[in-house]
C-alpha cells in the first residue's frame, strides 16, 4: 500500500541530482521545457470542469491545481535563472506550494494559465539557449535546502518537474470513463 502511494506521488521516481550533466543531457532538459506547454494543452484540451477536478491519488491536487502549480513553479524558475545570471549566488525566495494551491486563483479556468505557461517557457528557453556553457555553473542559494544550486542542476530539476506533473495529469485522466 505504501509503495502504491509512493508510485502515485512520484510516478517517475523522486528527483536525484547527479554530480554533473553533459551537453546532450542539457539539450534534452531544454527540449522538455520547450515542449511542456504543448503537452499540457494536449492533455487538458476538451476536459470538463468535472474532469479537471480529478486527482492522481487520494487527497492530491486536481488536474486544474497541477496546471496552476506548474505556472507558479516555472514563473519562479525563470526568475531564479535570471537572478543567478545577473547576481553572484543570490538567495531565492521559497514559497509554500500547498498554500498557493488553496488560493482563489487556482479556481480560474485554465485558458489564461495555459497561455501564461507558453509565455514563461518562451522567455525561459530563450534565456537558457542564450547561456554560455560556463553560465550553467552559476548558482543561486536556496534557503529551504540550505545549499547553492547550479543552473545545470536546476535545469535537471525542472526537466524532472515537467515530466513528473505531466504524469500526474495522465494518471488523473485515466479515471475518465
């Protein structure tokens, strides 16, 4: 039973950072970030309000909340990248994801959020593609984790984050009859 909950909570496994990432991996991460908006649209297109209220496990976020969360998370990611590229190891602000998911904007229809995700990802990919190889070693300090995180590790984390939440949406959608 505990294993089932773990598999539903982390359907692609937990994120495990490697010591380093090569250019091929970095290109794959960029591609995941580039294609996420289309993937989200494809997965939620035509879903009813009832469908968007489905969850991927008991007491988890709804499909609607997952999409809004991706917007919040990736908006923060873009800012973290820009801060790390313009400052020396800046301290980033953590946020309470669970509390954000309870805010009233998470009840909004997904149209605005889907378009916002497209915009964020277009900016983000443009910033990443414009980075020099040594820029991927730049860092930001995450006070919640009490560590500096390189942009290449952050990129790997967000690649995982994209795939992780796409899988959550697919699991929730599998309940549609």
